[in-house]
């Protein structure tokens, strides 16, 4: 029961970071390996405002969203778009963007190391107990989960009920058809990339309320987000959300039943099983 | 009035189009006939801004030059393309496809009237609004493709072999529909292998061979021309 609840609570924040990566990959077609560093930057932001001026992370993650959006928009516009323009095929772009964002991740790690040093950091926010069925859990985990859930639902509704959301889904389905109906594909991609970055940063801020971070831990979260997005089937954010819970539960179960050191290994076992038996993802559709 | 002047296109060293000029007046249906590989699709893509044109050519709509604009701006000016193989948003629903057709700013104001017109032209689509495009029959997908183009309220509609893969009955229905679209003063450029039916509804026609225009005449004269009959209408079934 314990495992189930902690796993689900963890899955909520995972869902948010993965959905950010998915928007970037699905719409802008950039596999962003610097996604984890954006997440860590979000965690640093929440930490800094909380310890420096007692601003609740719940406010900070919304407050810095425009900054995160603008930074990621600019990354797409000035670093990625030239690659997109000169790439001859989607495969070509994939290789280029993976190399470029991998390089970017080192730059970001370096900047964060210079700004904040290499220490682990954490802070106590809402560390009060909260009872679910007679068992105490930390409030911060519950609040982070509810917050993440609200973000995910909001994003889903936005994607499915507004013209702009429809535009992003259109580009994700077919850039070519999008161009033909008059969509500025580069503009829509920059928007999705910025939005995805802002969402990932918010996920980082929420995770920092109950996890310990350091400047170079981003790569681990990039890998987790990748596992989730590929497991979810790449196409629909609902797939990623469910996959995030699968990962949250798996990690929690392995950590408490076997050994906390094995969580990442367990994530990979799940990942490899999915790739072997359902390469299109748990919820993906087989390519026709 | 749509005018494409001196359009040339090369894919690397391969010259696919050489100095092609085509005009289409408002409300006119113009057929472009040509064998496989003649360059028909290339011409339509060049007009839509989807492949690069050589310098020296131009595309104008009502006298305004639009040849150098990016694809999304060309749609904005009123040229819509129904591509070969339909090119729908496969994973989106019928109504989402049609809504996206009305993406150009120019088309937003009249979006609901255009939708009504499209659903009136293709009543099946009204029943299947929420169905995912990929799961429709070939004929229904073609209707979505044409409907999506119509939603952009175009002045000029270009269709790349729309009858490909349709049953003879659906084909006849399709050509009847195009004749109705023309009534809204839309210019139609129809690229077809089905020369018989396209010449039957067209006003004029062009012949394209190896990337060059080799003939231009009224549709009636083309249909009567023995060499056209031999090349495109099949010797066994003269028109
Ligand atoms: N993307 C491309 N790259 C290289 N050559 C192409 C490309 N598309 C078409 N071609 C060539 O250009 C010529 C014209 O093709 P196309 O316009 O598709 O003809 P059509 O539509 O009349 O069948 C053909 O020889 C074809 O092989
Ligand atoms: Mg063709």
C-alpha cells in the first residue's frame, strides 16, 4: 500500500517532466538531451527563491515559467532551427539534434556548477506528515502530485480544446500537411519547445520539494524522461502520463523491496522489456 | 486570375520542369495532362512553395507576385493544394482536419459558412465528424482532403490526381463536385491521368511532357485531337 501511494505520488511529477520532453520531441522533433539540465535549473530556481526569500516553490514554478519558456524558445530558435533547416531527413535531424543538445547539457551543467557549486542541495518545504488510510506521508509529495496533476490536465485540455493546441498536434502528426494548411511550422515548433521547457522546469521545481539535487544530476532525469516517453508511445501525452506512473511505481517498489541503489537499473529493465516486446510503446500504435 | 510564368525546377542535376507557364481565370477549370514522371506534381509543389524554383520565374495571383513567399504565406494568399495521396492529418478527426484547413487568417472570418458548405458538398463527413481520418475509406479521405482545402477559402484550388484509387462511381461524383466548387468563382487546376473525365469538365487544358508544355487548347479541342486521344485517352476507347 505504501509503495503504491508513494509510487503514484512520484509518478505525478515524473509525468510532468516527461510531458515537457514529449512536446519538444513530438512537435519540434528535437530529442532534447539537455532536458534534465532544464529540470535541474528549475529545481535550483525553486531552491534559491525558497531559501533566499521564503517564496513557496508552488509560486516560484509558475513565476519562472515565462523565463523558462523564453530561454527554451531561444534555444530552439537560435541553436536548433539552423540544424532543422539544413537537415535533409528526419533521421539526419535526429542525429544532429542529439549531438547538439548533448553538448548543450554539458554547457548547462558547467554554468550551474559555476553558479551554485557542486554540493547536494535540498530544503524542507511542507515536511509535515499527512495521513492517507492511517499511514503518514509527507505533505510535500502530495502537494507536488496534485500540482503536477493539475498541470497535466490543464495541458491536455489546452491541446484538445483550443486552436493553438490543435495547431501543435497538427505539426506533431504531419509537418508537411501543416505547411500546406498555412501553419508556420518553425514558429509552432519554437512555441512547443519553449512550452515543453517551461513544463519540465516546473516539474523540476516540484521534484525539488522532496528530492535531493546537485548540478550534475540532470542526465539521470533526462534518461528517466526518455524511458517514460518511449514507453508511452511518443504520440499522446496520455501514454506518457500512464508510463510515468509505471516508472514511479517500479522505482518505489524496487527501492523499498530490494535496494534503493537499483532504481535506475529497474527503470532500464522495464524500458528494455518494452522495447523488446512492444517497440511502439505500451500505448503506441504499430506503424502501418 | 492565377498566372505561373516560366517556372523551372531542378532536383539536383535532374531538370524536372523547364519554363512552364500556366494561367487559370477565376471560375475556370484547367486540366493538366501528362504521363507519369512528366513533372505535374513538381509543378503544383513549386507553385505551393514546397519545392524550390529556379530564379527567373514567377507566380502571381490577381497581379500580385507571390512566388517567393514561404508555403504558409502562399496559402494565406489563397492558393490551396490537395496533394497526391491526400496528405491528411491521419491521426486527427474529420472535424479537426477541416478546422485546420481554416488556419489562414483570411479564412477564419468565414469559417462556419465554409464548414457548412463543405458538409453540404460531402454530407458523409457530417456523420463522421469525430472519426479519425486514417480509419475512413479512400473516397471519404479524398473528400476530407478537398474539404480541408476548401476550408481555406481559396481563390485557386490545385488538385493532384484526385481520382487516383477511387471507384468509377466515386470518380464521377468527384468530378461533379468540382464542377460545383467552380460556381463559387474558384479557379481549379486539375492534374489528372483520367483525361476523359477531366477534359469533360475542364474549360482548357495543357499537355506536359518531360517537364515542358507541349500543347495548350480548349478542352473540347484537346478531347478531339487524335494525338491526345492516342496518348491519354486510350486508343481502344476514343472519346
Ligand atoms: N524529390 C525528388 N527528388 C528527385 N527527383 C524527383 C523528386 N520528385 C520527383 N522527381 C523526378 O522529377 C520528375 C517529375 O516527377 P513528378 O513531378 O512527380 O511527375 P508526375 O507528377 O508528372 O508523375 C520525375 O522524373 C521524378 O523522378
Ligand atoms: Mg504526380
